[in-house]
C-alpha cells in the first residue's frame, strides 16, 4: 500500500513565489504590529501608504517561507514575524518608512487592562464637567478639585498612572470624561530589513516630537557654549555682537563713574589745600 504524498496547495506556492518577487523589487522589508487596530483604520492606513509601500497581511508560516534565503542576515528578522503583524515592502529607507507609519498613528482612549507606556497626568485647569457622581471619581484618584461657576476645576496636576501601570476602571473612567487619550493606534514599527545593506534594524520606532525637542535642547546648549567662549559662527554672530555691545556699554558706564569719582577727589583735594 503506497502512502499519499502531501502536496502544498498551488495557491500557497504562488503566494510564496510572489513574495520573493516583491522582496527582490524593494529595498526595505518592514514588520509592523497591528494588534488592537480596527479593520477600518487598517484599510485607511493601507490606502495612505500607496506610493510608499506595498502592505501584506499573511499567515506567519507563509511569511517565513517567503523570506527564506534572502540575504545572509534576513533570518535575524524571523523572531519578529508574528500572527498580528502586517508586512510592508518599500523602496524607501527603513527609518523613513517607520516615520511615515508613526505620522499616521492616531490618539486613542484607554481600555481597562491596557499598560501605559508613559506617565498619565491629569493637568490643572477648568473642565466642562458639572457636579455629580463624578466628584467621587476624582476623589478616588486623589485629584484635587473645586467648583468654579458650576463647573469642576482641577486645582493641581496629578499623575494617575505611572509608565508600566495597568489601566483600571477608575482611571479609564476619568480619562474618558476628560478626553485624555494616552495611546496611539496604527502600524507600530517592530523591525526592518534593508536589502541594500543586508542589515536588520530592530530599534526603528521614531518619535518625531521627542527627537525635535531633543534637537532644540541640544541646539540651545551648543549656542550657549559658543557664545560663552566667544567662538563666532553664522548662527551666533548676532548674539556675540549683542553681548559685545552690552559689555561696551557697561565698561563705558563704569569708566564714566570712575572719571566722576576722580574729579570729585581732585576737587576735594584742591579745596583742602586752599
């Protein structure tokens, strides 16, 4: 009795071949988590990515077969291939593609059980909430409030969740009422393979706002240093001239006062000899 040989469905074979073709035609292969992403938003982001990347949502085993044998280091990305991931193929640089994905993320309300990535702070100031059961909700979280013109006013900022904390019903309720959205939903960059460099990148998430703030701080420090040591550059020459003018004015004032003192002493000396 002969055993039947198991055969791979023709559709799967064609799918794997097609993946190989897409990989060869592109510079970047990026894996993005789409966990908790609503279907409608998935389609909207996919549409926005047209011209930047081809998006595929495939079973893990199909994806792993499709990327076999591409580049010496391609296998390093296997551990990042999960069931809840989308796979993007692009001619863009991995980090540029990651930034495009981050720009297309949107703020989302918290759900009970989610873990926050950063501290959640209820800021000081007025709200649109009126008196009622919500007052006890503020009290349960230790948020100081007072009534102003019939509306709840938060007297002092209060951190209600620390990074790494799980959201409970109490925090979720207050955040919903205050329209605080501590999460972002969208394609979350996980890892990418650059075929040009045959290299896998695992730290590719770009926080544009954070990076800009860090650059501004670095620029401010560098500017202060160059001005303090009087090192002229195109960017600081105005500050140096203003500083020089200020010093010149101070020296001129000091010189005038010194001359006045000398004249007074001379007059006193002459008066004493008469």
